[in-house]
C-alpha cells in the first residue's frame, strides 16, 4: 500500500460536475447533508481512497464483514446537475495527511472535470439556534457575490479561527488551483447532531444547483433530536431540586 | 537500520499455514492465547521484525542481557495444522507505523503461503462477565458463516468503534489482499488480564483449526486472577465502613 | 503541492538588505513590530511560502474570500536601509517543520543577498513591566558588542530555556551559515498583546538600522491596551468583596 | 541541512576507545558523570551532531552568543584508556529520531574503532537511598559476568519497563552490530539531581576501565544537594503542625 492508495471503482462520464464534500465535523452538518443526498438519489461509487494518514482501523458492517477505513466518492445527479460526493467516517489524523489527502481529492475532482467545489460543515455558536443561518467563505469575490444572492451570509471575522481540516483545504488548495470553491457552514449549537442546520445548508445547495430534494426523512430526524433534547432538559429540571446548596458548593 | 528491518532466523516449509496474531491489548486476551500456544507446543522462531515505529527501547532478560524491542514470528504445528504465530510486547507507536508494519507482516505471511488470518484480541464490556462470548468480524461473508458455526457471535454495531491497531489492519489490509481474515475478540471486563476470555478464544480456534491443547496452565492462571479479584473485593468491603458519608461527599 | 511551496510574487533588486522576522509569539511583540513597519512604510509582497508543516487551514478575509495559511515576505525600505520582512499568522506545527521552513526562509534571504538577520520576539517576565528592556542573543561576539552599544541587554542565563521556534532557528541555522543573526526579545508580562514592548524593540531597530518611524499608531494601541487592563483590574476589585472567606476556602 | 548533519571538528587517532554516553535523564546521573570526566580531564571536541529530530532551539551562552542545539562527542584519555564521550542537553524528540540519531552515533563510534559502549543513566527508586547500587543490562552474557565482577548488580525484571531512549538504543542497536554494550544505571530517588548516584556509577567505570579521577568537586555538589534537601525537609516539618487533621482530609 502506498501512502495514499486510490481504488478506481467506476469511471462514469460526468457533465460539468460539482464536488460536494461532507465529512464528520461540527454538528455532523456536512455529513448529514451528503448522507441525505445519497439516501434520496441514486448514486454510483466511483473511488475509494485509502491512506496511512487515516486511522489504522476497520469498520464492521451489519453482516459482520469488516472494511478498512477509507474516503469514498460517489457520482449522482441532482435533477440536471452532475455531482461528485465525497464522504467518509474519518478525516486525516495529522496536518501533513490533511494536505496530501486533499490534494489527492482535488486530483480526482480534476479527472472528472470538476470546476466548482462545495465543502460543507457546521459552525458552532455555543447556544440554541432559532434561525439557521448559513455562513460562507469562497475562493473568489465573484463566487462570494453569487452565494450571497443564494442567501449565504458572509460576516467579517467569521468564522474567527478560519476553517480547518479537509473543508478548509479544499477551499484553500482548490482556490490556488483556480477552482471556484466555497465552504458553506450551517450554524449549529455545536452540542448535538443537527439535522436542522443540515437542512439550511441543503436549501442553499438547492438554490445554487437548481434541484429539489425531499426533506421529510431529515425532518423526522430533526424531530427525534428535539425529543432527545426535551428529555435531557426534563431530566435536568427534575434533578435540580435534589441537589442542595450544600452539595453544589463542592462542585467547582 | 531501515524503517522496518526483518531478520530472517529460519525458513521452514509450512503446509497451508494460518497466521495467528496476539499482541498486547484489552485484557491481554490475544497475547495470552498465543503465549499459551507457544508454551504448550514446540515452536521455531522464524522472523524478528525491528522498526523505528516500535518504541525506542530494550527489554532486559532474566540473565541481564538486553534485546531491542521487536515483533517475533514463530512456526508451530497444532496437531495437523501448520501455524505462523505473531507476537511481541509492543504495537507500532503511530498511525503510519501501524500501516507499514502490518503490510510487512502480510508480506511475511505471503512468503509462507498463509491464506487465513486469525487476529486475536479482547473487547471490553466494562462489567464482570459470566459467560465468555467471542465476538467476530471477518473479511468475507463466507468466513463469517463458517465462524458463526464455530460459535463466534456477530452482533450488529459491535464493536462500536470498529477495530483499531494491528488486529484491525490485518483484517482490513489482509482482506484487501484477498485473504480470509478474521478478528476474534474475547469479551472481557477490560480491567484485568483475563485468562478465561483467552480460553474462550482458544476454544473457537480449536474448533476452527481442529486441534486440542491442554488448558490446565491457563486455568491455573485464571484461578490466580480470581484470588486477586477476591482479595481486592475483600479489601474494599473492609474499607467501606471506615469511610463515613461525610468523607465520601468529597470524592467526586 | 510540495512539502514547502514557494510562490514568487516579485523579484525586486534590494541593496544589502537585512531580514526582519516577526511571527506570532509571546506578547505578540515580534508580529506587532513588523505589522507596524508594514503599516507605516510602503512595501511590496515578494514571496508566499506554503507548507504542509503549517496548519491545514484557511483564513477568511473581510470580503468573504479565503486564503491558505502561509508565511509572507515583503520588501520595504527604512529610510536608506532595504529590508526583507517575514511575517504570517502561524509557525510550523512540528519540530521537523521548524527546521525545514527556517532553512527555506534562509534560502530566500540568500537569494536577496541578506547578510544580517533580526529575529524579533518577546520574553515573558510574569509581572507588570515599568521599564521595557530588550534582551538579546546573537550569532557572534562582534554582533553582541554592536547590539549592546545600541542598548540591547545581554544577561547571563537569559532567556533560561534558550530560544525556540523560527526566531531561535533563524539565529542558530543562520549563524551556522555565517550570517550575522540576532534575536531581539522585548520584555513583556506575557499575559497580553504588548505594544509598549514592541516600541522598545523598534527603538533598537531604529538605532541599528538608522531610520525613523512614527510611533503614534502604536502608542494609540498601547493606550487601548492600558484601558483594557484598567477595566479588568476594576472588575476584579469590585468582585472581590462578594467572595467571602468561606467560598475561597474551596477554590484551591 | 540534512535530517542529521554531522560536523567534523577533529579526527584524532584513538587507541581501542570506548564510548561513554551521558545525556539528560533520571536524576541527571549519566550527564553528571560525563560532565565530571570532561571537567577533570583534558578533552578535545571531535563531532557536533545537529538534527531536525532535536528541539528547534538555540542555547544562549554567557557571552550572549547563541548556538543551535546539538549532541557533542569529545575525545579524552582516562589514564591509559582512550574514550569517546557523548553528551548534550537534549535527546531526540520522537521515536524515529531516537533510532536514527543512535544509528548515527554508532556510525561515528565505528569510525573511531569503538568496540565497547557504556551508556549511563539513573533508575528511579521513588525513595531516599542509603546505599547507592548500580544496576546493569548488557548485550552479552560475557559482558554481564565481567560487569558483575566490577560490582554491577543484575536483578531479575529490573528495570521493570526496560530501558528507553538513547541509552536503551545504544545497547539494543549496538548489540545488534556485535558491540559489547552495557547500560549502567545508578539508583536514585528520582526527585533530584543526584551526584552521589553519579559517583557510584563513576566507581564502576574506574574499575572497568582502570583509571582514577578526583571526586572532590562531585562530593561538593553532593553536599550542596544535601543542604537543599535538608532545607526542604525543615520547611516541611515547620509547616506540618499548621495543617490540622481537618484540612488534610481534603487533600486526596
């Protein structure tokens, strides 16, 4: 095995495809979006990317079979728009690995003729959210304008610490290659898997790529999460009176 | 010294050997199994694998001589079945090292004609165990079926986090090379060295490879562990009344 | 992208330039100095240095565009003295990266004919400072003498732990290349961004390189910091009486 | 600069030299021994070893000049015995660096015709020591016997965790190269720099290499340490009565 080992599974012809990336991250927003697209639309696995920069680990499937941790790329069509979807259960484990894997992803994107990249993620607010804004950053001012028209918010000094990991590098390294790249970040509390934030990001994608997708399964998942949150709040409010002032004095 | 330095000690002819791996891990289960096989059967050291991905360390023997940390492979025969046993005191120290060392092990296995791999380990349950189940994961559904017939349990979503380290990669990288590979994981509390869990895994191996081995030394060791556990419990129950409620309030 | 990727932006002729380095560090002293020079003087970007040893990250500008983390080198003239200024938002993430990036910086300095290096930083004192001394270390005793005449203090066994990171290596690796290199370290409490310490370092540079620069914006920033400090002190003195002796007993 | 960069300072002819290594470690025992030899005997610097596996750091001398962190090798003669002394302020920062630097040290030792290696260190006992034993481990049983005759103790299962770092690898990698190598470890509490432990190790070296060295400066240093220990104990005994039983209940 090489440092990065790309398994070619299929080589479909794609017409002016865009790359949509959704790996695990804050609120699982990016991964929820691409999982939803893969559930709702027919897709074809085109590449598996193995690397010694991914964790030394296998995942075990429901049938008891194990498979080496990898990043997968799928081809699918959103109404008229051909798409390459990049997903997986893990990101690179080290800084060098992030750079090298992202360059490998960009090479694959190049093979398929990708000119636009949508890297998806969440941005933590630290508090419960009423209105789910989608924040953005992009490689060019033209792309910033276009995304702003689709409802994406661009705020000075946000996100404060920049954008790290695969999403950040797809934007940074993609931009250096002359690609129109953006990172779309759904606002999320940051404490929980957040299907509502994923929905907000999906709505931006619908506008940008001119397609429609059924949201019902995502809405179901949002409701389930809400019930979980309610139960936690209930439990907390029931426990509170039990803890007397005396006990609490020793917590800090 | 190269990144990985393989010392060829012997090159016996083996007939359709299987590889059994037992390195230190949860409950020391895997290592206990292969140590037991090496104690009960005659074996021949065939390879030492040194690597800068192993800790920069020597072990000191009973006679005062020191030897560089390495992984060792032994050849032995279980009744009719030729076996290559892989063991050692340490695993790789980093993710890249795990990949590279496991590939080196698979290359050695390939030299000897290995077609089946049994990677052994423990899976922590967090509580004391009455019935020692052996959980499994395998590279192919055929192998899953065969192992299930031998009493191995395959449970959905277990182990939850997948399988990490050398065992996981022998399964994942071995599977990619077209080998029939499995990881057998004895349930163990996870708190102590667990000879009973090792015995449960050995019983599966006996069925799969059609051999018999005397368990008495392992049973002795299990009894010793039980005495240790009993003494700890005794000490705890004696100490308990001493600690008043007042004292306990400050522990958490 | 290579391990280190140098983008040539411009290649101006510089006359006997010196290299001034100011990366983030203690009290942000070094970075404040070079930021001030870049604000007050006209400058030309000459190199961008990208590297997989820098964090896998993009920064987002005020217009919503993102750019890959890099180190930048600017050319500017301080009255008569040509200068190469090295700055950025991050240092290398690992020890090997520090060595390799610093060697790349020294190669660039060599291309431009740099013979003197001023690496700038802060040295933490752990207490509020009345008189801002500038401590030094240099590659040769001749350079030590010259800097001492310019008011730099050289104290036995200070800084105690040596000098780490890019500043230390510019001095150590630069010295091995036969360059006159120094690290100038403004004393600073170490708790806050410290424009006064930066001013003390700038004054040494003015003497050494025979130029003048307006300090007013730096003085404004120092005043702002002072107001921040005063507010914090005020808040602390108001909160103090609320915490009774009883409460404080449990803090430690 | 290469990964490891060896500066040749001098190339004296040495007659059947031994290598004595003393880098920082437990109780500073190894470094104290070689520092003492370098103080008491005339020596000649023969090599400086720089490496990106050492910390990215310069040390600052009393005259204000800075020098890049490195490992140094000196040649000296102990009565009749030619010796190569290896010392420095730091060890490698990572596992791979430990292997590669130690191999570089062994290559240098080979150039000078070294056939015996004495790697020096301390072994922590966790309690104050009355009689300073010197524990050993060696590459061959012959060498073990010879060292035992010189008063070195070889105890089963000690040191429990093996020997890590440069000392361990000089023994392990040196042994694989067919060199007679030993690690001599002075028992030390492990809490403080321990000149008495260093003296015990020196006495073994005197016997093994048949030389004499004046111990007075080491004895002075031991007395200074004793005064420090006494002062600490005094301060503790004075504070003790202040802490009531009630207070102590909250420490654990």
